[in-house]
C-alpha cells in the first residue's frame, strides 16, 4: 500500500506514505501525537519506535523500506506472528537472509536489505545509499 507502480511505467515506482520521516530537531505535531497513539503496520515499525523513540524519522523509514524490500525478494515478511511476537522479533531477532531462504539476490543488494533491518538506527544506511545500491544493481541485470 506504500508503493505506487504505474501500469504504463512500472520502472518508475514511487514510495509513498512513510509518514514518520522528518528533519532532525523538527518533530512535527502529527508525529508527537503518535507517541501517545502510535499508528503504523507492526511488521514495518522500527525497533526504536516500539520504545516510543521518534527521534530517528528517516532511519525508521529505512527500516520499513528494508522490510518491504525483503518481502519483495522473498514473498515473506522478515517478522511474523501475533503483535507480541512481531515486536519481540523486531527488537531481538535478525531474520534469515534471503539467500538462506533459497532466493538468489545480488550480494550488494542483499547486504543493503539486511543493513536496512539493523536494530540500531545509526547502523542503517541512508536512503541515498540504498538508492545508489539499487541503481548500481540495475545495470548488472540488463
């Protein structure tokens, strides 16, 4: 639901609605309100968000992107179960790599996906680095 894939130009997919992003030091009211009443799909919520830490907006979105990319490659979410199980896994468990699930993935793409799923926000790549990885990988597939 957070990716638009136009029929006419599928190579121009657009990411939307990663509503937890903001610039450091300018926490908008709609995010501050989420501290009391969090909104989001549990399987995509970064570990720090489970603690109510909303200071890593863009890095939390990198985590959500990693979940989406993992699902796109494997057909499975990296974290499954009921809400309590999902929270515990997101906080404590490193999911199996797509290669362990028998999926063929370019090494740099695999490293990028798994680094997006890092538990600590400062260990996740920037979206610029993620985009560069995918741009670099696309030329290898042609």
